[in-house]
């Protein structure tokens, strides 16, 4: 079975930086788009950034120029480099990937369990 595992969350001061990583494993044939979502207390889950298998990226306007998403297709990983963090960035960050499994008919969306990012002084 396919599994996504996030890492890198934690407590950081305003203005600081943090790097989140996500590794996909299991019966994977190919991975299409990958992305990072976040859910803050009292708010709905929202897309932060996404990246296609070809490397095209898309960012939420609020995080543009502060966050950078990248991926390593050979290692089935996706990374979110976050800089100039502010308290509004506090949320649980989730990794997402559209994956075609070995022997599968079509791709499916998979989610990690999330990693908490807390920005506070």
C-alpha cells in the first residue's frame, strides 16, 4: 500500500525558516502532481503549493516568495522550504500526491497524516 510520511514540523520564531519533507513509498508506478496543504485551527484545509511531475509549480498568493516547493522524482519526495514565517502560518501541514499504483487503472489521491508547524515567540 502507498504511504506518505511528512517530517520537519516544529516550533519556530516569527521570521524564522523551516523545511518540510514528504516521502512516498509503497507499490508506486508513477507519481503525478504533489502538493502541500495546511489546516489552521478553525479554518478549512487549503492548498499551499503544488508541483507537477515536470516541475511546474503553483503557490497560494499568501506564501509566494516565502515558500518554495520542490521534488525529487527518483526518490519520490517533495519538499517545502518555508522562510519569513509568521504566526498566520501556524497550521498542520499535509502532504498530498496523485499516484498510479502498480497494476492500477488510474491515479488516486493520497494524504500524509500531517506535521504541525507552530510560529510563535
